[in-house]
C-alpha cells in the first residue's frame, strides 16, 4: 500500500544497494524529515484515512526510527479523538490494524516502551469497535425511555440531575442508570458529579442527534424572555405600570412605529385610544378597539403571580364582521317582525269585521229561508186540506227541499269555528248519525247527481266539541261529495270517534300526493279544526291506486246508547205521503 507524500524526488535518496542486494536506509535529509512530520500531523488531526496513515507510519518507522515518538503522538491523538467524539464508525477496525501494525514495527526497532503503549491504544480502539458492534446508535435510540430522556435534557438546556430525571420520566434509579449508561456509551450525554448527586447534559453529538430527531434543543446562550416565545401578541408591564417587554407580534398588531420601545401602561393606553375609532368593553378586563373600517383588535388583561400585568392581544376583525352582519340581520328581522305584527293586527281587525258581517248575513239568510219555508209548508197544508183540490204540485215539494237544504248548509258550513285557539270549543251533546244523515240529504238535494253511502247508525249520541264536530262532518259530506267522496263510515273506538272517508281521486289531481289532492279540494280546513280540538287527521293511499282514504279521530267526553244503520243511495221515488225525510231544519 502506498501513499503520496509531499517529497521532492531529487532531494531524497531512497536506499543504497549492497553487493548482496539488500536495501539499507540511507541518511534522511531535513526536507524528508519535515515531510514525514507533516504527514504525521495530518494523521493526528484526523485529516488522513486509515490507508494513508498506514503507509505514512510504515515509511516513517522504517526510514527514520527517531520518528517513533512522533508516530506515538499521532496515534495517541487518533485514539483520544475516537473515544471522546464517539465516532464509532466502520473505520474502527481499520484503525485498529494501523495501530497494531505500528506497535509491531516499533517493537522491531527496539522501541519496547513505545510499542507497549501503542498496543494499549489498539486495545482501546478494539474495545470501542466491539461496543459499537454490540450497541449500535440506532438500536440504542429505539430503546424505551431513550428519546424521552434526550428530550428532557434538551428542553432544560443545561445539566439535569438524576433525581429530576427520575421524577420527569417516572423511572427508578436502576432503570435510569441503565438508560443513561447506554446513552453515555454512545456519546450522546455526559455525566458530572456533585457529591452523591449526578447530573447529565447533552454532548455535541447528542445535540446533533436530538436535532435530527426533531427534539427541540434549548440553548441557554440564545434564551429569550418567555413572552418572545409566545405565538400570539403579548406584552408585560410591571405592577407599577413600567414596561417590561413585548414580542414582535404585539408590535405588529398595534402598528407600533418603534417596535423596540414599550411605553408605560398608562401612556400606551392613551396612545392606542387616540388611534382607535370605536371602543367596546366586553367585560371588566377585556375591551375591543376599532382601528380602521375593517380592523378590530381585542385586548385582555391578566395579573401574573408576581403582580405584573400581562396583556394579550388578538385580531377579532372576522368576529366583529360576523357580529355586525348579525346585528344588521337582527335589525332587519325586527323591522320585518314589526311589519308582520302590524299586518297581523290589520288582518285580525278585518277578520273580526268579516265574522261580524258573515254572522249577520248568515242570520238573515236563515231567517229568510225559515220564513219562506214556513210559508211553503203552510201553502202545502192548505192545498192538502182543501176538499176541492188535494193534489200538491211537485214544484212546491221541490222548493221545500231546496229551502231546507239551504238552511242546513248555511247553518253548518257558515258557522264560526275558531281553528287558532285550542281547547276553547264549548262541550255539548251531538248525534253524529243525525248530522251525517242531514248533511247527506242536503248534499243530494243541492246536487241530485251525487251518489254516496254512509254508515253511522251504531254510533251513539256523544258529548264533546259539538259545534266544531258538526262543522267538520257537514263539510266532509257536503263539500267532500263534490270532490269525489263516496263512502263515509263512523265507529266509536274507546274515547275516540273514528271517521273514515273514501275519496275517488280526480284525474286532474293525478300528479298530486294524497294530502295535496285533499287539500286542493278544500278539506284541509277540516284537518285544522280536528287537530285544534285534540284529534288526529291522516290521509292514506289505498291499494287500488285510484282512491284516497281520509281517517280522522275526534275525542269523546261521554256517550248515550243509540243504534241503527242508515244507507244512502240514489234518491227514492217521490210519493204523496206527508212524511218528510229527515232534514233537521231549524225554524
């Protein structure tokens, strides 16, 4: 193995050859010696590779035995640097061979003392190589508690006692010694003692490894006050009001022209108040300032344990913008509510006027119909009892039916029902069978083409909101039959009167849902009355797909025995009997 040494070939006599062919070293010039010394210095500084060092040391010990001490010094420096830097890389075995070979050469030159000392260096390097092989750095770093201990020491920025580390990591002394011993062996930490207490600090290698592992290393030489490390705007004043310090974020937030100067607390508040357009106190220790059209700043005061005043600042522009928009929307909503209240009051006034007029017209119509019907009946009686002529014209009977139907329709359909106020309908007795029969006769008289059936005969007289129930049943029959209702069935189930109405869906409402179809026919009014009085109203589809079924229940307070069944179909043939069909006409 050769090495390029900075020697001038013209100045160096390599060897002289004897007659036997053996090589003997010739005298070394001062230039050659200087070149060898420079090479050995490079080895001691760590600037040479193991191969270069082996060639230079062999040449030096062979050509100039007086350089043995210089070789020893270079190897001593290599060993010291290796042990202190913990650079236990792959070259350790090569350096071991270099040192062992140098010790052998020194022994051959009768430098016994130097040879033994060099063998000691070789033993140290060999032991380091075995340690690196048995405990590689990656394996040590992956052990439990290793990174936690490095983080604790790195965060402190100084030596940490073993007692403190046991407390931080929750380890016993034996476990802590195992972890610290492994880290010391890899050169990441160093140990110092003070009496019986040991302390540990990071080495340069430990700092580099910690940084590589993304562990924050606190450097006492560059430590700053705690508020400088805060990620948010922060300023601190003494209890007397004198300035202590603030971070750069605070100066940026307050748009200070001199970020290196913090005035007294009183002066600072006066300055910030002058530059603000508006101020709002949200609590006794928090206030907000408007700096310009879009910027709002909030400050919160807090007293520190040592009595100093800490001021936390934040930009609340977005929050204030949202609050402003909410306040504006609230103002608009209040104005809309005021308009709606005025419109409601106006509507209520109109409704009262309408109800009054409707009631008056209703009473007048019923009065006229009652008087007219009475006169018709009187005329029929006169005609019936006249000996000369006992035949009553059919026209008079038709007029009587139509006037009776008018009375029932006006009474039951124009009756005032309050569907807004719940639970205020007066209780009374009502015969649902009578109401449905009366309403069915009325519907047929008003429109002879109507053909419908009803079954309410087994329903007894019941007690409940009689006026509202009369309106619902009459409306269902008289109006419902005009929109496809063809079957009505009522039954008493517990404390509920359950009414089922089948409605043939008209072709013009084929695209509507069942409830939309019912509502479009005006029967949604009945739902409001039913639900207001504590009942339930449901619209269902039937299996046929062409019919809709309305089912509603009405709460019953009491009942009396009653029976019978009535079926309505096409109008019966007219006879001359004086008996009249049930109409319930009110005179």
